[in-house]
C-alpha cells in the first residue's frame, strides 16, 4: 500500500514537472492532456487520473511554478535579517532567477500574468493570490526597512513594490526577447537605486 502511494506521488510529480516545462514554453492554455501524454509516453487516462481534470492539472502546474519561485527567491532570502538586508538579498536572488532560472522562457509567473490577466477563472484567481502574496512580502520588507531608518519614509512602499516589479518584468523581456546579457545587472542596479531613493 505504501509503495503504491509513493509510486502514485512520483507519477504525479513527473507529470507536473513535465507540465511546468511545457507550459513555460507554450503557455498554460496550450497545456493539454494529449500533449503531456505524448511527452511522457503515457496514456491520456494515466495523465489526467491523478488530477481529475485538465483544469486541476493546470492549477497543479501553476502551483509548482510558484513554489519553484518561492524556493529560489523567498526562502533563501529569509536567512537575511528582515528589512533592508533581506530586501537586498531578494533583489539579488530575483535578478539571478530572471537570468538563470529554471524555465526556458524566463519567469513563469510573468508569462502566466500576461497570459491570464484578462481571463477570469480559477487559474487567474490562483495566480492573483500568488502575485498578491509576493507583493505583500516585498512591501513588508520595505516597511520594516523604513521603520529601521534604512529606507526613507518619504518613499511610498506601494510605489516601490510597483517599481521593483516593473523593473523585473522589463528585465525578463530584455533577457528573453531582446537577448540583452546586461539586463540582469541593470535590473539589480535599478532596483537598488529605487530603494535608495
């Protein structure tokens, strides 16, 4: 019984991992049971079985991509002291993620945001939660740094979050579309300048 449960979990993980890779290049909407079955050498029933539906599979893929971002950027930054030190760590990790992240087409969340922002539904709602939590984390670091006197209180915390996010989205485009090797360093420099006021 335990062995079959472990095998089922491994199969599910393998399907999600392949789904993340495919969705990062083709988009979530292009992620189909048939394309995954072909890529994995499985039956369609074997692919959809662990999820119940294509929509649930897409949610699992989006959740996995969000978890990968958190593991690469948020989790390691939490070793730094909250506030300015953590914010600087986040900026370094974020720019590194944009430059050498796990997805062939750059930041999955950025691509999914462009794909889903005008499409109401469960995927958009899930992504909205992911992005809102990320922005709240950034804002919290700014506010803590302001309370410690490390960032000027004349800078609006929400404005800084928007600025940092905008720089990251522009850097993703410069890296992926324009092929600019200077983009990650530029993004880091601009983000640090923004928080310095």
